[in-house]
């Protein structure tokens, strides 16, 4: 994951050459926090069946759909959107870890 993070930072810095490095780093960190890490942790229980890159790509799709769906419904319930960026990825990461431990103990 660290290598992918570094490659994305380099790619973003090349694309957004006029932006400062801290802006690029903050953007890549937010993409990792919102999209890559939750999906990757959700697919952790399939680590024996799927390769790393397969888990990464499937995890991106799962994370994007779950965060969009959950964010919509939490907004309907009344939770302000500024809490979604902290709350939802953290819940999905913890859920993925719990699912992996339950599968490992079974």
C-alpha cells in the first residue's frame, strides 16, 4: 500500500505541477482515507482467494458504493455531512477488521 501511495503522490504531483506538495499530499491522503482503505479492509477476508490488485480494485468499487449509499442515508437521518468523512471510512475499516477476525476464528 505504501508503494501505491507513493506512486499516486508522484502521479498527482506531475499532473498538478503548479500546486504545492502539501496540497497534493492532502488530496492523495483523503482519497486513500475515503476510497482505498475502507474497501481494502472490507475485502480483507478474501485475502486467500484474491490477489492484492484484485482486492484493491474490488475494494474501490465496494467502498465508493457503500460510502455513497451510507452517506445519503445518514444525511436523511440528520447527521451533518462534515462528520461523514471521518465517521464512514472508520466504520468500514473497523467492520472489515471484525469480519476478517470472525472468519479467521471460524
